[in-house]
């Protein structure tokens, strides 16, 4: 999942680059021709909208875990980010076929919303817009890969949502960062890994961490980190943050090693969750402190790599905090970015949020 595309869109030639990135991502994810065409349509509309209405921006294309637990089937996630004037009438913009761009396909954001399996949009007048669209594999492909259904479904537990964004250091297409999640009974384990440095060797370290996490999600966070330390010794190592939500007792446990950052919102306040100095796979500490905190309907957890500026400001806009976690992560990334201080490393932001949807276009 480490391959990613970050395409700046400041002139019409870049529209094709965004479409090609989306099509390449679909090929890597094994999506069929119909789904690839859907992704190409969404990519073209997002890039065209950036030029016509925002004065430019960027589109980030990621391979992300699909809807099945464990991510057996990858999906393609497209996110457009801009600091433009915002959308004056979001409801009108989301009507199917609505467009004011003479060079667009005439599909508009409403059509993008309809063809995407996941869609969300957040716009503030004078501050810009973030649009998220996710294209999953075709239902037939999912059916072929899915195991036979269990005879009796497990009791439904309180749901939580996970999402994120991963941006490689330009001009690379492989990020040294990775994030993932896995379930084991009442536990949802959420991890972000930042391979040392950047490039393919860093990507190998973080990808190894992802593979191990999916087999070790039943363990507590400190034990997961110890298992990761053993697995990452042949690699250059990584900074890793692990958070585990126990739905049964509504508590979050956190442990981290290295400079991966974490902030938890409880009530109306943000708190730092501190990682222990060290390197998973190279300089592992003798003791790994574990922090615990209650998890409520108003909680929100943000994990990030050190590519994000250390003094980034957590979001406190109520309408943003209830959106798709990937959209929240993208807004954090956008608002922390500055042309005066370009990124010097891969950057990833991942969010764990309670199940809470408040808008008609905020889809699963």
C-alpha cells in the first residue's frame, strides 16, 4: 500500500497526469475496466474543478485497504485539496450533472459522488475545499475473493471508522510511510509506521510493519511493538505508533517508539500521546510505556509521521470532526502545509474516529 501519487494541478496539462495516476493505481489494485473508467472520470473532474474554481491545488492518489477487514481487496482513494475560495452552494454542486466548467466532462461532483463507493466533501468559504472519493473493486470481484459467510454473524459492536492520506516526498511514487488497521474480536488496532528516511528501503520497512500488524492485532500494543521489532531487524527500521480500541470497555491504549506523532481529542481538548525514543528494528527500548484513555462519542485520534510540521494545529471545527476520517486527515495535511516550508520527507496522517455521519453525502 506504499505506492502513492501527489500531483500538483496548476495548468491544464496536469489533468491528464491526475487521470493517468488514477488509472495506474487501479491497475495496481487489480480493479476492472469499469471501475478504472469510474476512477478516471472522478480524477478528471477533480483536477478540472481545481483549475476552474480554486486557482489550482493538488490531487493525492493512494491505494488503501478495501471495505473488507484486513484489506484483502485494495481500493483507490482520490483526494483533491485546495486553498481556493470554497464552494458557494455545496448542495447545488452535489446535484448529479451540475457543472459550470466548460472544459469538464459535464459529470460534476454529483456524478463523482454517485460512482464512488465512498465520497465526502468539506468546503469553507475563503479557506478552500477538500474532496474525497474512493473506488472499490467491482462487487463481482469482491464476491470471488470473499470467504464463505459464517453460519451466524457475530454480535454487532459499536463501530469506529479509520482513514488516512499518504504523500510521498516528490518526485517519488513510493512512500516510506504506511498506516493500517485490523480487528480481533472487540479490539480494533490502528498503526502508523514511518520507515527511516524515504524511498524504497523505507517503504519496505513500513510495509513489513503492516504485514506483521495484521497477524498480531490480538496482542496488546506493547507486545505488538516487540513483535514488530523482531520482524523489522532485517530492514532499516521504523518509527511506529500503535493504538488499540477495546469496544468492550470503551478505552484506547497507545504505545509508540520513535518520532511518530499522536494527538487524542477527548471532549473539547486535544492531548499529546507521547512515543518513547528509539527505533523499531534497530534501537528498541527496554520498556515501552502504554497510555490509556477513555473512548467516547466525541473522541478522535490523529496519528502522523514526522513529515507533518511539529507545530501543526489540530482541527476544532465541529462539522469537520464528524466527517470521513480520510477527509479529516487530508484537511489536517492541507492546513499544515506551506509553500514557504516544503516537505522534506514522506508525510502520512491517519485518523481513528467514532461512527458518526451527519451529512447526506458522508457515505460509508
